[in-house]
C-alpha cells in the first residue's frame, strides 16, 4: 500500500498542492481526475520522485519514500512510470526498449523480454521492429512492458491513452487494467477524462485547485458527488432547486426521495440523465419537447413545462416519436443527491 499524508507543493507564489492525503491499496487501481492545472501531474511526479514536495509524508509498504528527513530518489523507489505517448527511445528497437535497465545476461534479458511481450499481448516478432514501425496502441504496450520489467510495486500512468483514437483508447485501457490486475501491481492513473477514470479505477480521487474534493469508489463519487462542480465534472447532470424535508425533495419534477435525508430546507439536488424515464404522454403530460438534437443512437431532448424554473436537457435513447412539440411524461428512477450548500 502507498500512503500520502499532508503533501504540499508550491512553485513561486503559486500553491499547486495543498494538504493531499491518499491511500492506495496493494493491487488496486486509483484514478486521479481533474481539469488542467489542478495539480494532478505534479502529484504524479512527486510520487515518482521527479519532484520534491514542500512537506508531508509518503510511504510505500514499510518503506518511507519522503518525510522531513528522507528523500528516496526515483531510481530507488521501485515504481514504474508510463508517460504520455509512451516516450519510447526512437534509436532503440522494441526489444531493446523493453530490456532497458535489465541487469541480466543477454540471454536472460532476451527471455525476459519475450515473457513481457507475451504478458502485454504483443507478438514477439515485433521485438526487432523500430518504434515508428508499430501502432500507437502497440507503442503503449511496449512502454508498459518496459515499466513492468523492473517488477514495480506501484505503476504510475500519466494520461497514457490520450494520443490514441477513441476505439483503440478504450481497448488499450481495458487491456492495461486487466494486465495490472493480473500482475498484482497497484496503479495510479492521472487523467482529465471522466469516462476513462470511471471505467479504469476501483478508487477515484477528484482534484481541484490542488486539493482532493472527493475520494471514493466510482459509483459513489458519480452518484453522490459532494458539490455541484464535482457533479458536473464527472458527467452530464441535472441540477435544480428543491425544498427538502423528511427524506423527500419537492421540485419541478414532483416529489423525489433523496439519498442523504439529513439535509433539509432549500437546497440544490442532482439527478443523472439516465435516472429520467421519458415516455410519450396521451393525457396529462408532464412536459413538452421543445427541441430535439438527434445524434443517432442517442437524442438530447429539451423539455419545458409551465412552472418549471428552467428547461431540462436530457439524453435518452432515440425514438421516432421524439418530435418537437410532442407531450411526454417524466418519471424518476432512484434517489436524488442533495448537494453541499
């Protein structure tokens, strides 16, 4: 397990990280997600040993990596690092890239490279190719194999899939997650892609302005965000005012049960679009479709109704009868989340 406590970092007059605390269990996958400039890459570089924090404490298992008296340099930490776009050595063939840093004999290294290439699902014949002769997804697997060659206790991934196209990105991400789980290596992924974080991780840490706003499982962080900004960052969200009392929120959609009934009074509540069930209304409609944005499998409906303080935009499965001016009924599945005041 790696544990960070009270980590801070400033550059000049700018505070980049402020009192960062995090625990990552052995063999687990954590995603640190946040907008550009939030401090996530600086945190990853501190974990790798490329930057020195101003204060705090970092331990990996029983080993102290950093405190007020200790700083273990990057090459002694036993931590793997996969940067953006793999950063392979262009003057070295694939096999030599993977073998870089191995201390065995030529024959031992050759066997280890073959073993690692099989582990990351690469044809061993690619060992004799130059990096520019293989695809982007294959280059990322080579970078992962090179990092795994050192048998790290922790793998750091700095937006490693950002340069890949959408289909290849998803497949490479899934293969990487499965591989790390199979190898029993804990990993920390830094990304600004919310969907990537939600699909990759068993734990998500949302960072904003150098501080973690929320840490938890993907399901909990997505369905129960602590505040409006976190809710909107993690995906499409419907947020509107409500009067909350006795575990029920009274709002423009009617009475909706809430997942945190201790909150009362005038609050703002959140629903995810997939919680809304839209059906054609033959009598007493809840709302009218004022706009339809058809994108194939999904359509975005803009719904309006008398007494609503605003229009609602809802992504839903496309239907032929979704037409401008059509009356619909709106029902809610599950609970609304009451956001922090």
